[in-house]
């Protein structure tokens, strides 16, 4: 009976899966073992979470990405990659002490960080009450004090969402965008300022053919100049071309939509736009990145922000096409990875004297309300009349955030703990130790409140577990035995689209304190010692998700095996895991391999034996571990020779 139930589920899901996913996977030559034994594919988005208006620069074997940072500061984080798939923050351009010209509130801040290289320097152009630029000898900085770009009556206002195009002869141009109908070009001199005459392209969107025609970028190939305007914040990407840079509209050709039509009904990022200028690799392939909001059927994740996906480009003669958005694995660029992990929320044990570049603040004043020196190995948040906080961009739909906080709450308003907030800071979640007639642990969002007495003391562990839109809170005196604060709270109002698109930014997660100074021993972004649902993978090959007992689980689809990867798992700083457990259901004896950081070139840490089950829906299987700790991407690999016989529900590490 059990075998029949498994087979019927697999049959139904395989038919659906074959319609959408196998069409793209077929391009990857499924029979090749390279995709089952090595990580040669990726899933979009490659930069999950809020990363709007991306621009990408290729110099040598390195790639650098920047975009709009809005009111998050320090402003303009620079990301680095070796393979266009794995990214890490390496610098920030504009720090609070140099940002007096920036309006410091939601919907404001800094727009469109366009990173480029010309005249022997790296430059970044951005908008903040005018157009500005900074320069550096390395993308790692230091970046110079911002200089304002001066304009003239013929050029007009420089607006927002500008980019930089550098021609084959090294001459740079700023691609100007101001409002709906102004689209222009103008050369830049060696001082970074405008030079020559403005090239007026206002005819491009004179009839608002492309909605706002915003975020334009340019590229060149085979003697053609390509101009790519985006529609607006919700999507749409278009392309025009010409043989010469000119304002004469008769010399330009409108090519229409840039992205191929979607054929995958399961694609979650359906309206990509604001692409980076297409770039070519040494193997001749072309690529671009683009932003997109996420919506999974009727499941609204707009609140996460505009997430960044990587798309291969194909050419029909001299006509470019971006690959249609898809839920399926895509073959990775043929580039070395160099050990950079998948982009996820970072854990931090606050052992460094400087703050990690992955953290941000929601206003300039908050950047002064913390210390890493006043208590060794701890972060101290020092609220004034406002909430002190420290945040990261939320990157996952499945994770458990954990902290240990020291606070002696003595009056109403004293509170410290874990904090999630949307972009306009009107919808937020708090789990904190605080005071309400006596010491309490409180979990709240909007009118939903869960509260228990604080029987743990001033030093308390707090944990928020996210499973899609449901959030559950726990507290502990020792980080081992946890007390639930009650029924989960729905985060749908946090995750859905908000007025003004959340002030253009997505959800942040981190720590906060109000009323009184509080100390934090660590922040864990994705706890490996709490259940990690298999459906929360960030990459996979040969895997399908299906429903069993009302929950999404995964299995493999080929006799060659298959694998899935859960990114950014924290396996402890001092308390190393002694065991891994996998919750699975299987109709045959099987084995699952556990790898860290990569397949083949990574480290295999365990082989978990799965036994055929009789009559039970789920069973927990374990394997011992030694010498494992730190922050890792965790791979679960199905053994070759088995197909669709083993369902995996979750994994977990135990101390």
C-alpha cells in the first residue's frame, strides 16, 4: 500500500514536472553525469532578497555588482563574484559621515549605483538629490568623497536610474534617465564630469511606449550599439539598436521585448527587468542580471524586494534574446567559483573589532548606536530616543534566526531581541525579552501577540523559525532546551506587496534594542541545529518537489541520482555537531550523501543509510559527524541507481 501511494504521487508530479522543468533541463544533457556529481547548474535568484537596479562590471576574471541602496546605510554595497552565481560583499561606497547630502528616510536615500571602469579608475555614479560619483583604484575601496555631477540647460536634469556605457575606444558615456520621457546620452571627461554635447533620445519614449523606459543600459556587439530600457518597477524589458551613436531616430531600430516568452508555469520571477548591460565571457557566451519581484501562483512575496537573477543571452543574428524566466536549473557560466558561498544571511559571533559589511542600518543616526569594543566578543546596542538596530537583507523563506541577549529589563519599553521589518518600517516582527508588569518574553506582529513569563533570567536565548509565511518563536535559558511562545504568527502582511512597493526595498532581519542598552553574544542567520526543511533549497539538479501529508518534500527524478543544496547553514562556532539526522520516507533501502560547500571539490561529511519502511509515513535516520563547524552550504545527494523511491522532508544537525 505504501509503495502504491508513493508511486501515485510520483506519477502525478512527474507529469506536471516534465511539462515545465524537463524542457529546460533537456538543454543540459541530462544523461551527463557531470550535472549529478558536480555543481554545474544554478537556480534563480542568484542574489536572493532585496537587490534592486543591478549593474555589473567585468574586469579580467572578476565581476562587481552594485545597485540602489535607498535608505539602507552605509550606502552602496559592492558585491564581488568569480562566476556570476556566487556573490559576496567586499566594500561600501558612501559612509554616514560623508552622506549629508542624502535624504535619510524610506523611499529616499541613494538610487542606481552604476559601477564602471574607465580612464584607469573604478567609478560609481549614483543619484541622491542630484547625480554624484566616487572613484577608487580598487572596488574594495577606499572610495573618494562623492562629487556632484554638474549639468547645463541643454543637458537638463540628470534624474535617476542612470548607467555608464564605455565604447570600444574607451570613451565613457552617461546614459541619462529623467522622468518618463527623457532618455539621453552624454560623454564624460577624465574628471568624471559631462563633456561634449548631449545626444537627445527623448523620441524613444515620447509616447510612453515603454511605460517609464527607466534604468536604461547600453552594450555593443558586431558594430551595433544596443539600448535596453526597462518598463517600470513591475517589469518589462525592451531593446533598440543602431550602428552609430546618434540622436537621429531613423538610424535606430526597435527590436521589441528582450526576454523570451515564459513557457514555465512554475516560474516565480515572471517579470524581470532593469537588466545590467549584457556582457560576453571568454567562451563567447553572453549574460545579464535582472531584478524581479517574486510571486508563486497566488502566493505573494513582493515584500522580499526585487531579487536578482542571472540570465544567459542568445543571439538570432544580431538580435539578442534573454532566456525566459524558469523554475528549472540553468547551466552555469563556464567560470571558476573560488570558494564563495551562496548569498544568504550571515551569522556573526561579534569577535571582530569591526562590523561585517553585510550589516546595514535604517538611518544614519543608528550607525552610532552600537559598539563592538565595550564588551569583548559581544555586540552592544545603545538606544537613545529611537530604536537601536542592526540588520541584514532577508534572503530565505525557510530559516531559523537565533541570538543570545543580555538585558535587565526593569520598566515598560525596555526590550531587546530579534527584529524583522519591511521597507517602510510600518510592518515589523519582534521577539524580545522585555518588561510588562514583570519580566516577559514577547513575540508580536501587528495585533498578534504571544507572551510568556521570563523564567530564564537576564541572559536569554531567543529563536524565530520561519517556514514560508509562518513564524514561530522560542526562548531558552541555555540554548538547548527551548520553550515555545505558542501558535505561529502569519507573516503574510509582512511578505506581501506594500504601498509604494515597501518604499522600494524588501524585508530586513537582525537585532534591536529599545529603552535600555542590551548586549548580544551572537546572531545566527540559519541555525543548523533546528529543522531545515528540504523544500528550502537554493540550488538543485534532478530534484522535484511534491506534496506528502500536506507538506512539500523532495525526491530525485533520475537513476543517475540528484541533489539539493540548502545555503548558509550555521553549524556552530564552538559547539560542533556530532550527528546529522534526516527525516525521510522510502520504499527501498537507499543512501544519501551529505557534502559541504560543493560536490566533488567540497567535503563529504556523512553517508546516511535509509532503510525500507513498513507502514510508517516518516522515519528519522542518523549518521555521526566529527570536526564540522562554521558557515556552509549543505548538499544532500541521492545515490545513483535509485529513482523516486526516497522522499526527504528535512535535515538537522545535533550537538
